């Protein structure tokens, strides 16, 4: 680190630094609060999605107890056909958002299969949609956590490092300037006294 020059121009420069840094702190704090709120919302959404997935699994277990005897592959009844994602900008952080999702129901014979297969296919469609939404919410949560971490680091850099350092530099410069001024006054008094002694 460069040695601090103890003069008035450096004092003005450090004062400008403090004022500039203090302008960033409220904006960063607001951004951090918005990210915290968005993260809390995403966490609640994720918990809700997990509850809904558990409910669907319980419905399959309770209502479709004959599923283990099914000869075909139930997991092949539905598939993800098309998915379109977009990005949303939240205080400078790009978050993925589901624009559209198409869950395709594989064709099966209504006459040659069990009657409960329609209900199972409907539940599997709901489950596939929820799983995609859950993965997207987890991805959003990851982006929000990373953005929150960076924002908190920047806020702490300004609030706990740069501003206190600049204020400490200002204090050092003010003390040095005050000492130099006092020393100048003392020298002037000593010189005046010597001139008076020589003149008398």
C-alpha cells in the first residue's frame, strides 16, 4: 500500500472517497434486502412444491394400489415434450423463468389397458410438471444465493473496510496538519522572542 501523504489535497481526496462510498452503501443494502426477500419467496415455493410432490406420491400409493401388478412401464406414460425458458432480471441477477412447458402423454389403448391408467397418467403429468418447476426453483435459489453472497461481500467491503479506512486516513491527516500548524505557531513565537531579545 502506498504511503499516505499528509497534506490538504490528500485530505480532500479521502473526504471525497468517504462521500462516494457512502452513496453506494444504501443501494447495496436495498439490493441485499430485495435478494433476501426473493430468496425467502423461492424457499417457500420450493417447500410448497416438495409438499405437492409428496401428496401426489401418496395419492398414487393410496388410490392406485394395483400399480405394482401393472405389466407395462408406468414411467413411460408421460414425457417432457417442449420446454421454453426465459430470464428475469432481478436487481442485476438473471433468474431463469419457465415460459412454457409441454408434458406429452404417450398414447395407449383405452380398451386394452386398465381403467385406472387415465388417473395415473394425469398424476404423472402433474408430477413431471412439478419436478421441472422444482428444478427451476432450485436453480433460481442457487442464483439468488450467489448474488446475495456477492452483494453482502461488496456491502461489507464498503461498510466495514473502505469507509473506516478512509475515515482513519482523514483522522491521521487532520492530526498531522494540526501538529504542523501548532509547530508553525511555536516556531513563529520562538522566532519572535529571539528577534525581541536581539533587538532589546
